[in-house]
C-alpha cells in the first residue's frame, strides 16, 4: 500500500465509523417507537 | 416542541454536519499543501487531532454527568454519562485506528508502546470496561451509582494522555507547527467533528430517555391491568 492508500483508508474508516454510529442510533430510535 | 419539528431540526442538523465535513475534507486535500517531510500521509492529522480533542470532551461530559449523578441522584445524569461514554469510545476508536494507519505509513509500524499511545489504549480500555460493567448490572440505581464512581475515576487517565508526550520522551509529536493553509484546514475540520460529537451525545441521550419513558409507561400499564383469577403458586398462568 502507498501512503495515499493509508491516508484514504484513515478517512474512510474514521468517517465511516462516525456516520455508521449516527445511522445506528437513528435506526434504534425508529425501532423503539 | 412537537416530534415532527424535532425530527426536521435533527435532519437539518445532520445535513449541516455532512456539508461541513465535505468542506473540511476538501480543504484538507485540495487547499492545504502537501507536507514536505511526511508527504500526503500528514493529511490524516486533520482528522486525527480534532477527533482526539473531541474524545477528551466526550469523556469530560461523562465525568461531569457522573459528578452530577453523585450530587443529585437523578437518572438523566446517568443517561448523559452513558451516552457520552459511548460516543467517547467511538471517537477514541477512530483516534487509535487513524493513528495506527498514520504510524504504519510514517514510522513503518502499526503500533509502538510509547507513553501517549499506551495511555490512549488504556483510556479506550477503561471506557470499554465502563460500558461492560454497566451492562452487567441489572438494578438501575446500582448501575447508575457504580457507573458514576467509575466515570469519575476513569477520567483521571485523560490528563495522562495529554501530558504524556509533553513530559516523557515519546515518538508521538507533542506539538506541531503548521503553515497558514494547514491551520485553516485543521480549524475547518474541528467544526464538523465537534458538531458530530455534540449531535451524537444528544441523539444517544434522547434515545435513552425515550427508552426510559417507554419502560415506565409499560410498567404503569402492567400495574393497571386486571390481575388473572387463576394463578399457580409459581406465578404462571394456568
């Protein structure tokens, strides 16, 4: 892997985890109703 | 405020956060210059540092809410501490993962047991255990009390993470000097990451309050329901 790959991977992992948690909280809220 | 209005405001909030993220990532990659010694991998820094600072903020909210619970013994403080700890663990995971990717590209290894990295891992473990301990206690009051005491003690690791690279020899940089456009890109990334942290803590807190209200309503319904006439000695319906 090149440094560019590591950089893109960091952004994909970081943003993916945060937005994934946003989605999980809202799905839980919707199912809870 | 009506539920529909709250949902519209929530959607608007996340749209603004997504737009801010798009702008900040564009600034990091298109506006900030490529750093001379580290190259493109230095751009991980624009995400890594704001998420690290917000990890501390989330754990500080957990600490303040824990103190609030110990002071007032109100369930909302406990729900806030739990929400902040969950978000803090998520952000701390992002910090560790982006740091490892940076380390592999810049130092040639995924991990090294330097003081700051070690204290960061300890911080992550402390709050993962906090969530596991909470999950293992059934009594609501006892869970809140144990969580509050733990939440106060666990926060002691945060200053250690911050000071470790400053007070001890460490491969992790303690401070960096940035050119003007780099400072702009870094400041821009603080906006969506801070919005994300606040929004997630509020959303998770509201989910917990919603569940608590639903649970209380269920208990009231169960208490008001007519008792069955034929009940065995073990409580089961015939």
